[in-house]
């Protein structure tokens, strides 16, 4: 028969132990932040285990990335210190971070806000980048979704973004022609993969100099897939709200919201002209005829003076004239007014890599669609309606392509 005193002592011990545990928890809760306590009490997840905040309809390979907690990324970026900021995109800043294992990463901190745009970009970008893999596309290392925090962690690119080198940032390295040509071909191959070789056809929608990152060997990587769209194989085009950067945007997309992979081709053509000239696509401080880069390039091409477009520093350094002329001609083919006149990116890569002795096989471009700068400047001086909206109006384009019913899209090269 059990001793009743022993049972009473054991019960008293259990009660005291429970009271002590609660007291200790209370002390910890008071002196440690609640979020730290919750993280300590949360069961550990295996690194490859996909968090519950990703829904079942995500098509990417989510097990290829790491899931960071916010504290880890806060520590890596030194509390998102201003000195660590690498740049700022449309949805938030990007910071340099150093993980505990010594790896350098780029941490994009998305601004979720009331509109939920940052939230949408977070899931789009994670889904998109985990679905694709190519040496000319930036690699997603991992992500974080904790409370209101949405962060994307990318491989760090030593030479940062192309715009910082092209457009005269102090101390930026000089790019000779061989390096620029390598960058142009790399971007073209990245787009060829997205449009033609990936399991899912993808339109990036925001190809521009600031979205091209350069590694330690100046190999280019396309970044920022927050606006990208999966493009169904059975559709000729998508009708969608405008998104992207004016100046790089194809007229049929800016005006009518008709999106195809050829919108990326147009943006690529503008970017190539920027790489050759080291100037932005629109510069209102220049004389009228030089303000819009594709228009200026076309006028020089018509006058057989296209080499005058070349960056002055590049002219002083020396370059392959025939190769530059070939690249400029290809760029003008990419900014043709009709989508079906623009080459597919596989054809762009083929033309870029062919010998200059074969230049005669590259078709002659026709006149691109131009922005009507005078109307735009008058509107700006008069304090009229929103500039971006006005630039998307047909009134601000000269030589604008006719509507879809008049000129149907042709997804082949069309040249």
C-alpha cells in the first residue's frame, strides 16, 4: 500500500515545479522581446522544408532556396544600415549583407504597404526565379516572410548594376568594347532562355540598365522579376495593365497594353543603344533631335554616321568598327514599330555572334516609333496631366504601329 505522505510530497513537488516554470517564463518574457521568445519556442524546420506561407499552387522548385528568419537578415545587413544600401528599386531598397558563413548577399526589402504590391511582387519573384535557372539570370539564395517583413536574398554581384557604370558614377570602372559586347550577348542569351528555352515562357517586362547586374568578371545577369509574367504557349498576346519603365517600353504595350515577348525585345534594343553610347535613352538637356536615343540612332544610321553614337571614352580606347555597326543595326531591328518586325531573341543571339564578314545577311531596319518630344515638353511646361499617362497616349508617338486588327502579331522572326 502506497504511503500517503509520499504521494502528498510528490504532488507538492509537481505543483512547485510548475509555478517555478511559469515564473521563469514570465521573467524571460519581460526581459526578452516577445518575438525572440516566440522564435525560441517555435519548432525547428528542416532547411529544405517549404514554409506554410507558400500556397500549394506555387510552380517553382521551392526546395532550392533557404528560408531565413528576419533576425538573421537584420544582423547580416547591420540593421539595414544606410551605408550598406546598394540601390533602390520600385518596391524597396536593396542592401549588402554578410551571412554567418561569410557569404555576401544582396537583400531586397520589399515595401508591403496597404496596396499589397510588395506582397504580390514577393510571391511572383520567388515563384518565377525558382522555376528557372540560367547563367545570365540572377540566382535567388533565399527569402524571408515574417510578420509584415518580406525580403528576397540574392547572390551578391561585385560590380553591381550596369547603369552605375554606364551613366557616369564616380569611380566606376571603364568598359572596353570587348566587355560591352560580352554584356550585350549575355543579356540576349538570358532573354532567349526566358522566351524560348525555359519550361515556362516568361516575359520580363522591365529590361533596363539598372536591372542588369554584373559579376566579378562582368558577366551580366538579368534581375528583378517582380513584374515578370508567365506567357501561355497557346496565346498570341496578353492584354494587361501597363507596368515597366517608360523609355524602354514598346509602343504597342505602352499604348494598348498588348504584351508579347517582343516587348522585351524592344527594351533590349534600347538597352543596347545605351551600352554603345553610355547615355540614357531620354535626355531632355540635349538638342531636340538627340533627346530620344532610338530616334537619334536612327538619324545617324540613315546618314551612315552610326559610329558617332559611340561613347567618347570608347572612341579614345579603340573598338571594332564593323562589330559596333553590326550591333547598332541589330539594336535598331529590335526597336521596330511592329512586334512582328522584331527578331526573336534566338535570332538576335545568332546575329550578334556571327562574323562581321557576314553582316550583309542582317536585314535593314525600318524607321522606329518615336516619342513626340515637343508635345511632351509643352505639356510639362504647361503643368498638364500626368506625364507617364500622357506618354502612353498615341498622341505622343510618331509613327505608332496601327491597331492589332490591322497588323496581327507574328511570333516568328518576321524579317
